[in-house]
C-alpha cells in the first residue's frame, strides 16, 4: 500500500508535539527531584548542634586540636612516652587479588 507523503508542516507539528512532551517529562522529573531533596534535607539532623539523651544541646561541629590546646603555642598535652612495640620478624604473606 502506498501512502501519500506528509507535508513539511505536518512533520514540524509532530516534532514540536514530541518535543513538548519530552520537555514536560523533564520538567516533572526535575520538580520531583527537587521535592525529594527538600524532604531529605528537612529530615536530616541539624549540622550545627545535636541533642543528647538528657535533652541538652551539644555542639557537634567543634574541633579542638589536642596538641595546640586551642592556640599556636606548644604548651598543649604531650604524646605518651614509652617503648615502641617490638618488631615482627614474620615474612609478609603473599595474597591473591581475589581474597
């Protein structure tokens, strides 16, 4: 069966209709991702503070370097002195990559 060729305007209309559908799908997927990201962000705990079992707020983003005692001087705590561990004279064990 031989069909008549479609006109250029019909082809252009079909192309525009298909592009509009793809654009709508892309916009819907982006909006769903944004809603999902917002929902996850709202359910996560606060990054600046945490609450312990007693209900008091504890800072969680603070770090104090134990070797500087909060400053740049050398008056902070020292490493423990003692004897180092005894050396091991066992040969290294050969392993395969599939272990």
